[in-house]
C-alpha cells in the first residue's frame, strides 16, 4: 500500500481539498467532468480520494479519532470535549461531521457512476464499488452511534436537493450502514496483496457489519458476520505475538489488522501528505528528550500542544491485573519534563513504538491506525456468543478470552472463575478497556453498553479530575445530552428547518 499511497498523492495533488461542510456540494473540477468516470484509472483515482479522506479523519488533533479518544475515561480532562463542556458550536464535532460527510460525498460520486460503465476487468470494477460502499458504510455507522442519525444521501445531489432530505432516525442510519457493508461484503475480494495491501477487504466489511449489529444488540446477526472473520483465523488473520507490535509501523498490515488506515511517514510522507501526527499527541509538549525519551520508547522530540494525559481511571494500581504486560507497554510514569524530580502521574506510550521508519518530528509518523483489529473481532465474538447462549458457547467464549490473556502474560480463566453470562460480560467490559485503551473504542463501547454515565460519574470523582472532597462536587460531569454528539450549529443554520434537520436534545 505504500506504493499506492505515493500514487494517491501524486494523482490527486491538484484536486483533493476537503469540503468546509457536508453541505458544500461544489465538486472539484476533475470530478465534475462527465468524461472522467470512464476508465479503471479514473475510478482508481476517485477511490484514492476516498482513502485520502479517511486518512484525514484519523490523522491528528481536532480530527474525528482524536475527539473520540478524548471522550474515554482513560484520558484526563484537558479540553472542552473530555470535560463535557462543549456546545453545538464545538469545532471538534463540526470537524468530525464535515470530514465524515466529505467521505460520503466522494463515495457517492463513485457509486453514481460505477454502474454506468463496463470496465474490461469486471472483478476490479466490483472491487471499486465495494470499497466505496464499505467506506460509506463505515461513515453511516459513525453517524448512527455518535450523532444518533443523519440525512441518508446515497447519490450525487445538488445543494437544493440536499436541503430537502430530512434527517433519519438512528435505527434508519444503522440500517443504511448495514446495507452498504453487506453489499460491500458481497463485492470485495477476500484479501489484497503486493502494492494493494491495505485496501479494504471482504472480511473487513464483515467485521464492521458485525460491529454495527453488535451496537444495535442484534446478536445473532453480529455472530454470523463475525464468525466469517473468525473462520479465517490462522489463514488470513491472527493475533500479533507481542502486544506492542500491534502499534509499531514495522508491523503495518500484519495479520492482526483486519483494516487499518494507511500512512507513510518520514520526510517523503510529510511532503506527500501521507504522514500522520495522531501518535504525537500522546507525547508531552514539555518532554525532556535526554531523560524522558528513553522512557517513551526512544522518542527524540517533544509533543505538540493539545496532548493527551492519562487518567487515574486506567493508571490506578488496581486496574491492570498483576503481571499484565500491557500496563508497562501502554502507560509510563517517572518523566522529568524539565524538572529535577520525576512525575508521579502517567503518560501513554502505547502508540510511540516505531522501528520501521522512526519519525524525526511530530508530524512524520508512518504508523497505520487501526479501524478493526483481529483481537477486537475475537472479543466482540466472545461477547455476542455470551449474549446468545453462555452455556452452549462456554468453551468458545473462554478460548477467545484466554487467547488475549495469554498474549498479555496472564494465566487462563476457567468456567469456575467465569461461571455465568453476567460474569463474562463484566469481564469483557474491563478487558476491552485495558486492551483497546487510547484506540477510540472505549467511548462507543460505553455508549452501546449503556454504561457511559456510570463510568464518567466514577471518573469525575477522581482527584486528578478536580473532585472536591470537601463539598463532594465534581468539577466536571457528563450530562444527559452527552450520550449523543451535537449536530453542528452551522448545519442547523444552513437547513433552517427543524422539520428536516433538528438538534439533539440538550444542545
């Protein structure tokens, strides 16, 4: 995929600019040319634009992934998002909304033209269509769980047409995501090789479809599509042997990754716009390279402003089991940060191991960012099996759990320790916390489980969150409206019609 990334940036350099709003439907000149969507190279370039837009969503501060990570209780409050003090004018939410709609718009351009031509390579034509459907499906999944529903637009449309399309319900938006992902599953190849590594595959679509069904509590459907990915264990997918290699650019596109956003780091990557800065937001801006660098996996530069801080919700001594390797691989204390004495609070180092092409600056990372890891598939599969029939699926549930435990250096669990459905569920809630911390899965997990309020109430009672032990009043708190993100105020104004586009309650 690295060669493909270079191709992406060269071929699109002249006409890839993100829309300021999803309502900005003025397409780039190349895409409006009716003669453009004719050849395989045309569609390859158009799909490259979609992948590039996916890169932008995940790359750095203020982007969608940055915002979702900020909401989890593993992050110490430091901005309006993780303090839950934001409103509908919050830039982080409008950035995420607009970026997702930019992807949908690009997907719709491809999907509006792909069936109107007959390419000589019909298999590739199906793949182009499947990729656009899969990425659009991913977008509608975000719009469903995060915003609670959105307009559903599945073809090129004018501004006037868009303004007449009402916002759909959360359920309808989930259904659109699932429809797209199912269609993609039936079109995409099982895997990609060579310079095509990193393009979305059949089983990436199946895994995302399983995730969508899980979010909707449609456990039988989730089990079906997750089982398709599980059936490829040892053939296409397997857990990375070492936990920290899951986040090391030397292991980009390994069998652990069902789908990950592709980046190319270094000077060339930065120049081509294919490097990411997301990893650097875990590095303190006050890092003392000489003393702190070795503790942070050998980092040779300080982080940018707006960095993440690790909360006591995950750094407390009681969170990780004794002997869990993931603790020391994920978080670290004892940094000096220019002082003569080391800190006692924690920073995250999980994303900072780069032995393939180590970055020389904060915006030169080539580490791919995962949308779906195989370990996530295994734990989701264990969860749906538990929901469907703990007794009948006990051995399979324990296998998935123990595979993850063994990699973490922990002893296996048995049926005596996890004797029923409730105990397995509670275990998985904790296990997913420590396995996927800082990956943007904690917040959607809490939302779908209905545990967000409970978790954040506990979180804001911690001393490092400013809890006043005298008055017993937290400095910050999650409010009822925070179960959903606000529809950006700019979109509400653009529609100026609450019957078509309405705001979520409380904003």
